């Protein structure tokens, strides 16, 4: 699971690093994947984002494909070392 905000940030990073050609590839893979769901941010969810990790909590997720220590601090399991 990912969010439209994560996709936006990833696309922005790819563009900033000179890999704009990878953006449509990324989006095609994500939107055609049976293994990945995009959780869209509406006005209500945006307001709720004042509380960190609201999407993960809403979806009852425990693991995250990250090495960011903030996820562990919030009680989630980062899967990358």
C-alpha cells in the first residue's frame, strides 16, 4: 500500500535527480500492480494527517518498506536495514 502523496514525492525526486523518464514507468507499474494499492488523500484524510502515520493506522498496517527510524518510534516495523 502507498499513498498518492508518496507517489508524488517519488515522482518529484526522480525528476529532480534527472530521471524524469522513469516517472511514467513507476506509475504504470504501481497502477497495474495487483500487489500494490494506492490510498488516495481526500480532504478528510488530509486533515487527519496532522497525526502521523494516519493511513498506516487506518489500514492496520504494521510493516513499512523503509529504513526511516521514525516508523519504529511510531510503533511500526521498518523492513529495510
